[in-house]
C-alpha cells in the first residue's frame, strides 16, 4: 500500500498525493526580524500575507512598514512564484523583533522545481530583510522542527553610555557598568541538564521544562558583549530570560550565587526580566 501525505493541511481544501509524486524542499533562511511579528503566521487559518498588497518595486516593498510574520511572508512569496499554497515548517519560532542567521524550514509540494531559478525568483519578490540563502531537496521524511538535534543562539549587548545607530537594530543597549567576570561565573552554573522552569515564560503546563545546555560562552570586546548558548531545545523566551538575569547580576542587582538559587527554585519570579528581542539571533540549527 502506498503511503499518503496530507500536505495542504492549512488550505481551504485538503489534498492528498501519494509519496511517489511528493517533493520535500529544505530552505536555509536569514532575516532581520525588526519589523515582523515573529516567525509564526498569526492567523489560525491559511493567510497569504501581503499577497494582495505586495508591491512590485523593490523600493516600495522595502519602504513599507510591515507587521507580518516571517513564515507568512515567505509563504506568500512561494505562492506568487509557483501558484500553490504551502505550509512552511520552521525549526522553531522566533519572537517579534528576533533575527536569524540560519533559520531552517521545509515545505512539501507535488511538483518538482528548478532550485536555482526558484531561489532567485523567491528572493526577487521577498523584502530585503528576508533572504533565502539555500534551498535543496530533502528526504521526504525530513521535518525541520522535529528532526532538530541542537540550536545555537547569540545575544549581542552594546555596553556603553550611548549606543551607535549602526548597532541599534541588532544589539541591546545597556548603559550601566556590568561586572563581566561575575556574569561569566554565574553563567557556568547553567551547563548540563537541568529543569529550566525558572526561565520559561507562559509555556504550556504539559511541556517538560528539562533541557540540556551544551555550551554557554560570554565574550567581551571593548563595548560589545556576546553571549552564545547551545542546547537541545529552548523554552519560550528562555534565552532572553537567562540573558536578563545575567544582566541583573552584572549590574549588581542580584548577588553572586544567585543563578544557582534561581535555577533550583524553579520559579520564574526569582529570575531577572526578559531581555529585549533585538539583541537575539538564531545562528545555527543542527540535525
């Protein structure tokens, strides 16, 4: 018996095609998330964002103030190129204002396409703050979200009295003096497998809060502090909550030894505030 796949689950009609005719395409995507609501499509039903108002000229497209999702914008671009509605599956959801150097997504269609021509055409209709860096045909069973082994995020801080305008979209400005060595010491507590319940925001109750951090490094270069964290998975706003806590520690608002106590408490109210989104970037997805 030939296995069937329902790949238009978000369209107004449900289509089924046999595996013999299916193609699974994997996209590597970069984006500046400043002007978007985040990765996830905001409508519960299928919505071709900007399909009716996506301007023809590059100038008007990029002068437009957008309040859309990355996912929906790319889906609209794909529809414009191939004339088919697709459901784009991302490796994970990035929040409003968060960026990606290496987001991975996949979609399935019942036709073959010329990859080079498709990439060129899609990039030509997408706004300049979204780029399809690579596209390839993947195994039919590949799933951009469920097959992820590790993810790596980077958080950028501009630590000076005033922030350069060239950094404002991709760095969080912290004007206060930070104890960088104490931040490094406190961050080391988070290595390994722990219950990160203290650093979750509004996660569903039935989702496990156990995660394993493989790498967490802090670097300082003059006014720039970079925090990189790699894990087998992240809870909602987990990275930004960890960074917010480290900033409070660096400012002296939380004393030495706080990170371990916060981690053990499994209570969000003891951790620091959620750091601003513009400093966060998804930099690597490993399968």
